[in-house]
C-alpha cells in the first residue's frame, strides 16, 4: 500500500492540472513559451502518475480497470470484477 502522502500529493497535482488546463491551452495556441514556463511545474499533465484506486500502487497499473496487477488479481479471484473469469485451457 502506498503512503498516504503520495496519494495526497497526486490528488493535489490533479487539481493543479485541471486548474491551469485552459490557460495552458491558450498559451500553447499563442506559442507563448515564456508564459508557459512561468506556470507551476505541477500544472503540466505529464507530471501526473496513474495510481491504483485500491492500494495507491503506481507500478503495474492496468488502465482499463484502474487497478494494479495485484489488486486486480485479488478482486478477480473474489469475483468482484464483472466479466472477468479465470482462464484455463
């Protein structure tokens, strides 16, 4: 499980990105790179990290389910993810 501070930092970055999204788009359209550089670093969407919604883990993230591979396996084994079944051949 990720530390709470990491998940809170990620939430703060998400807010900052959404706050400056329109302004960034406008500055990019005007090709005002000096203005872009004056924005906070966390305003860039590149700095966002995908995190597991259950555990906060960032590695081995499955975008379709927004879970890490470990949480996905646990939930799938318990039958909590609809449409996912164990495969055997």
